[in-house]
C-alpha cells in the first residue's frame, strides 16, 4: 500500500474533522473534491507538504487571488475557503473563522510594526476581534494615503491628519482619529518614533448620536433555548452550561471561555473572576442551576485537557483545548435556532444578546440600576443606563400627554382652504 504524503495525511485528518463537526454530506463531498484537485495540482509539481506559499500559489494560479474578492464566483469562493481552512488547520490546529474579503499589504514603514501593534491591542489590552479588524482596516487606509503621496509615518502634520480624515479613504472621522492617536502613542511608548505625534491630531467635537435599542429575549424564550439543548450528550451538556452562564449571569464570551475551577468557591457558593474586557473583578453567587450544570459536565461530559478551564473543545483535533469566542457565539445561535425563537435571525443572536436580556428582564422585575450594574460587572451605573431604552412599558409611564392645539395653524383645515 502506497504511503501517504504529508499533504495527503493532512487532508485525511481535515476531512475527518469536518465529519466530526457535523458538516452535511453535500459539503463533505464538495470539500473533498476541492482537496483532491489540490492534491493533484501539488503532485504534478512534486509538492508534498502544505505551506502558506503553496496555498497562495495554488489560489493565485487557479483563481487569481487568495481572498474572497467580490469578482470571483461561488465555486471559487469555496475553493479559497477550503485551502485557507487546510492551511490554518495545519498551522493553528483549527479552522479560520471566516475568509477575509481583502488582503492588507502595507507599503510604508507601518508594515514593520502593524502586527506588533495589533498583537498588543489583542493580548495586553484585550480588545475584541472586531475592534482589531476595524483598526487594521483603518490603518491600511492610512498607509495607502501616505504611500500614494510618497510619505511615511513621521512625515505628518496637523494639516495632513485633517486632510486624511476628510478624504474618501477615511471612514468615521472621530473613530479614525482615535485609532491614529492610539497608534502614535504606542509608537512613542516603544521608542519607534522620537516624538509623540498623537498631539498633532485635533480632537473632534462631541456630537450626541441616537443609540439603537439592544436586542433582548424574554424569560420564556430563554427557557425554551435551554430546553432545546440535548443534555444527553457530552457536547450538549457543555452547550447547556454555556447558554446558562450567558443567560443567568450575562457573562461575556471571553469570560465564559476562561472560566476556571479556581474561580469557584464551592464552600461559599460564589464565583469570583477578573473580567477579560475590563480587568475588573466580578463577584457572583453560585446558583444551584449553574453549580449542578458544572458538576454534570465535569463528571459526565468534559474531555480531558485544558488544565483547570471548565469549558473546552470537543472536536476531534482540538479536544480538551480552550474554546474561542466565535464558538460561543455559534453555540448560542444554534440554541436559538433549535428553540424556534421567532425572528431570531433578524435580531442579534450571540451571548451579548443574552447579557442585554438579563439586564432588561431584571429591570422589568424592578431591580435597581446599582444592582443590575453589579451583576453585569459595570464600573459605573451610567453604562447600565443604556438598558433603560429596552423597557418600553416603563418609558410609556414617563410619557407626557400631548396638549390640545388651539392655534389656527394646527387645525385640520387652514383658513385659506375655506
């Protein structure tokens, strides 16, 4: 029997992982076909291992790009998706969450520092992945603006920043200015530049904008979500615990993934943790429903690994490793789908929507802002006041009666119509 090459072995494990994760037969067939064509292309060129150079070369030769450009067709998008999944699976042990639509190639000296800056934002300051993507996009546009004018990071002035933030390349002025200020403060802090150029960026006037009403679900809808999860399987026990933590405590995805046995005091029935986003401590009572769900999962569902982290991966290749925030989002979305919650697709359907729901349901039951703020881990009740927009019934109680209009200018018929 012919021995498998490194690439063929990777593809076999990759397809097995897809099957373990519940991909449908149609997708398995389609992904398998793309892999077979890729292996044939590699064999014709005596390539037997997977690298970024190989993946990029294959996609560029067969499709013309390595990202999901808007000009490519449906089948080409699938091909790029599969090749990138194979590459990230080999390098990181997991699939790329989503295939990027654009490739960022920096052309000024920003290319030497941008990844270190973004890593600092992610690892030390715990900024969300969405915020990291937004910053990278903004910095790429700034890099493009500088490169087109033959300028570099230190060739700046007050006028240049104003011109950039007024150009078509710039998005929301206030946001982009805050990103650039942050970048230049970082460059100065690490002594990459000898001057703090952030002082050249003028402050934008404060403009109050209307806020959107947060998405919420009722107590009954959340109970349906929990009931829809199959707790007879190991994975179901984990998913039930995840949704319960998001619904009962309003925990963010980052705090759910990092929840450890060290955070639980079983004797005092408390949970104590430092919030990943803010770094501030959070003290919570260990509810009996949550405690029982944790025990059930640890004793009857959790695979080995992951040190003291309670909730871990169940997929074949990453079994026992830490979960990621996008996985938490997918689990909550899947629970909403299984529970047939009306219009869930049109609403926000991640763990943060359950955080909003907890606040709104507590508010409807008469809880005060300081209490809600403590449960959510907010450092100020001002942050919590955002949730008052949820309670429509209470807002109706505050509404004033419209006075009767006596002016002729507000009558149904104006005098000149008679």
